[in-house]
């Protein structure tokens, strides 16, 4: 395959030669020698996006999303790899269940996946023995959607992670406090987990950071050398003071500005979607979350680059290069010779209107329906094979 007349995020004009699933050449005016030719026509070519925080609902909740529809939604949003949360039915607490999900994603071949493991077995809040025997390819654990409430259990989890080189992904919520003050609930859990990371030297990743106080605490911890990374979601960057139900909730305008500033100063390491599909019935009954794979780039490009002046090269890093580094994905996250041919072609200058009904996800719960964005995904390639074409 030969992609001609593309533009990289820094504005460089380039042709890209792909062979055997890898980027084999980068140059201008590259001649074709029998390869399939894709004319980028001046559009921008980016590394395939990598999502650190995603829900595909398999097993147990396939009426909301399954691996096939989740993969299709990912590809339509420019994603070539996702990191899946364990709050399924049953909860993913075993290597066998994790490998089954990852193997099915690979069999479909549309979007690669890593399946995270629950911190406590079956989210029971106290059992940690399963962490001591995880195989080398399962290194990320999380209690996403709940968080571990017991301080002693969480301290032991951090200690095990330090011993076994596991990465603990934190959903920061004190569920006793969140009943009456969700801002305090996120902030107090953030401080606790940052201290445990510093105390044990455990790699910590803070999920969906949403308050000005939490992101400030993370910045302070980073400056002290605490081994912490963090993500923010597109919806926490876009919305303020609205009542669309997500967890953590949509915050205030001053929190949005604090998150944007934390992106500018390098405190935030990644944009992650927290793609959370729900049926109309579940959403009407109060389920928290929204789908996000198919709108993430458009939302972030419109908000961060067009409105806030962030360089596209840095947004590329937040959605590709930095997540690849956090997950330890060799060969992904950059457009360089020898890297995997995971690529996304985007149209930056033509506005488009989000149409929830036309999305590839099995669910359509999005408050972005009808919103005008820039940054349309036109083509996604994974391993040298087209997985989505507009």
C-alpha cells in the first residue's frame, strides 16, 4: 500500500509506503510499483489513536456493546488499540477471561485490545490473591466504576503492584462521600492514591481526572517524582455545568480551564474516551456514561486546537504516542519507518455534524448529537489493512 499526498501533524508533506503491516518508507513523490495507492489529497495523517480507558461490555452486557461493534466504533473514530475495563459480568478477574476477550479482538482484526484485571477479585472489595499469579502480558489492574474503598486493602494492592511491576489504574471515588459531595470524593481518593504510589513506588495511572484540585495534586506529585500518569476525557474538556450523567460528573468551567492548562503544562499525559455504551432503557434509569470513541478526535481537535491553540503535534501525542508509552506498546504511536502501520487520516478544515444514529457503536448515548465539530476521521488503517473508510 502507498499513501500519497499526505500531511503530517507538523505540516510536512509525505508519501507513506506500507509493507507487511509496517511503515516501510517515508518520502515525497514516492513512485508506485504495483502497490494499492490511496490518495490522501492533502489531508492529515496521524498515528492510530490508542484509548487508555474503554468499555466494550463483553462478557455479560453485549446488549450495550460487543467486541465487534466496539471494534467498529473504534475504527470509525481513528482508534487502532484500546484498553478495556473489567466491570463486565462476570467481572474480569482471571487471565482466562482477559485472554478470551483479547483473542477475539485480534481474530476480528479491526482494533487491538488489552483487557485490564480487577484489583479485588470479582469487585468484592478485599480479595487480592489473584493478582499474585497474573501472567506477564496482563499488567494493568483497576476497579473502574467503583474504586477500592478500604484503605488497608488498597495499601496491600499497591504493595503487590510494586512487587510484581503492575500498573494500578485508579477510579478516584470515595463512595461514602460521593453520595453528598462528588468533588470531595474524587479529591480525597486522588490524594490517598498518590500517597500510596509515592510510599510504595508503585506505577499509578489516574483515570478520568475531572477537578481542578485533583489535577493540581497530580501535578504536585509529579514534581516530587511520584510515578504517576493521568488521563482526561473529551467530555470533561468540552462540557461544563450540564446535567448529562457521567461518572465522574461534568464539572464547572473553572475545572475545564484547569484541565486545559494541565494539558499545556504537561501534567496530563493522555486523552482517554471512557467510552461507556448504554441502552436507552439503562440511560433513562440513571446509568452513568456516554459513548466516545467516534467523537473523541473531533471534540479534542475542535476544543484544544481550534479554540485553545494547542499544537496538533501535541494532541497527536496525547492520543497516540503517550498512551502507547503508558501501555508499553512497542512499535505503536508514531509515524516512523519500522513502526506498525497503524494510521488515521483526518480532514481538519471541513466542519461536520455529529449524527448519533449513524454511529457504529451498538449504543447511541451521546450528548454530542447535533454538535458541529472539526477533525473528521476519513480512514483508519491497522497493521497495513484498512479497517474504516468514510
